[in-house]
């Protein structure tokens, strides 16, 4: 299991968190910084589908994203907070996509 910390105090506008993830998880230089590109990168930690992130997980390994400042983040940007949850877990997004490919959910969110 690997973990990273997402500092949310600087997230003030819609979807800037995608740029934060680029640095945090070493997404490629041509990463599109939108939710569709984010979902592709977050679904490719084994680097078998797209090869667009340097961050790697071993087989059956999971990533815990420690979301810091959760309460203030959820109040300040409820839309971005909700999208982070939905795009991580919901149907057609990161964890469901990985399961659909025959794998297991790879991302867990820890709200701190």
C-alpha cells in the first residue's frame, strides 16, 4: 500500500486539483489537466493501458490519498470535493474501471 497527501488549502477554483495530482503522482507532461485525463491517469497505475504516469503500484497494491483539510475543503469547494469522491469510486470512473478490466479497486480516499 502506498499513500500520498493531497493538500487542499490551495484548491480554490474548479478542477485545479487535477494540476495538483499531476505533480503529486507524476503524470506525464502531456497530461490534459481535466477530469477525463485525471481518470485515465488514476486508472493506469500499473502502466498497462496508457503509460501516462510515472507513479506505479504493484499488482493488487492500493493507493491511499490522504485528503488534508477535508472539512474546510468540502465547505469551500463542495463541487470539487464531490467530484473527487465521484470520480474515484463511481461507475465508469477509476475504481469501477479497474474492476471492469478484471482488477481490483486501486484508490482509497482518507479524509483528514
